[in-house]
C-alpha cells in the first residue's frame, strides 16, 4: 500500500508540475505581448527580464515592470473577483 501511495503522490506531483508550467507558459506569452507593445510605444529597441544577477545595470527610470503588470492585469482580468496580492 505504501508503494501505491508513493506512486499516486508522484503522479499527482507530476500532473501539478505539468499544469503549473503550462499556466506559466501562457502567462509569459501574454506578458511578452504586453512588454512588446509598451516597448514600441516608448521607442525601445530591447526589453530585458531582470532575474537574479542577469542584469548588470539599468537606469532606474527604465524599469517597466509596474507598467507591464498593470497593463497585463487590465487585459487579463481574473475571474471570480480575486484580488491581486498586496505590494511588498
């Protein structure tokens, strides 16, 4: 029985990961569209994602994160009245 439970747990974990990565792929695709539109409006040649240490330096005024999130949320409203997490 323990082996069956472990197998079921592993299968459930794998299914959850598949769903998570599928959802993230959809969200990232939509975010790229929003960032591309914003870049065109502002005449930017490149938009970089700042994850960890991948960015050496950027002028603080060029950070589009808040604007991309705002536009993404406006274009993709959450069903059921869910509220966004509070800002840190």
